[in-house]
C-alpha cells in the first residue's frame, strides 16, 4: 500500500513538472476571458442599456420621427435579444435580419451616426467600461452596410 502511495506521489510530482514545464510563468495559467455578454452584466444590464438607448432616441429630434409608428416594446425586446445573442449570451434573436428590417427606409449615414451616438450616451450613462463599449459598438457598426441606404 505504502509503495503504491509513493508511486502515486512520484507520478504526480513528475506530471506537475511536465505540466509546469519547470517555469514559474506556467503556474499562472491564462484564464479564458468572459464573454462580452457576461462583462456587460448579463441580460438585466443589457435591458437597462436598451431602455436608456430608446429613451435617447425618443428625445432625439434628428431621428425620432422615424419611430412614430414603431412598436416600441417589441423593438426593445428584439434589441435586447439581438445584443444578448451577438455578445455570446444565451438568447436567440428571432427578429428580421438587419437588411430586411430597414429596407424601404432609405436611412442616411447621419441618421445611423445619430443612433450610434444615442447608444454611446446610454452606455456611458450606464457606466459600461470603455473596452466593453467599444466591442459592442464595433459589433453593431458592422451592421451599417445592411442598414444605411436600403
Ligand atoms: C446599429 C444600428 C441598428 C440596429 C442594431 C437596429 C436594430 C433593429 C432591430 C433589431 C429591429 C427590429 C427588427 C424586426 O422587427 O424584426 C429594428 C427595426 C427598426 N429600426 Fe433599426 N437598428 C439600427 C439602426 C436604425 C436606425 C439608424 C434607424 C432610424 C433612424 C432605425 C429605425 C428602425 C425602425 C423604424 C424599425 C421598425 C420598428 C417597428 O416597426 O416596430 N434603426 N432595428
């Protein structure tokens, strides 16, 4: 029994040396970064940001007329699911793709920029960190070609 235990300890020691490669650096193994969804604070935090974003749009004379006939609660819910899904969260976005949703609106670059400004203000007011803010804005910025000029 004692021999078996000693062999086990020896094997464990050997594997530790191999695993650590004998270097101090290897003891601080890199921790996988959390998803953007988690870093934003999950679905509740995203819902708060979307509420603030839509309030900013409603107060923005440059674009609010575009939303006169919109189903605001429905739009908010879809935006939350879209951001949740796009950032690695456990949601499924079941709305239209961005091209279909905005076709016929002939949205301009200026209107797109105003919308991004309103979202940026919401992210700032919700105290979202710069890194997370820029990652989210980058992801949504990639949708611009499907939204503007359709
Ligand atoms: C990154 C930018 C944008 C994102 C992520 C976005 C996202 C969305 C989503 C998820 C929907 C719902 C689609 C559906 O009904 O299935 C939608 C619809 C809509 N979007 Fe956008 N959008 C963006 C830019 C804009 C801009 C710049 C405007 C106008 C200034 C705009 C005006 C609208 C309107 C009027 C609707 C229809 C709402 C309704 O009929 O209830 N969007 N958008």
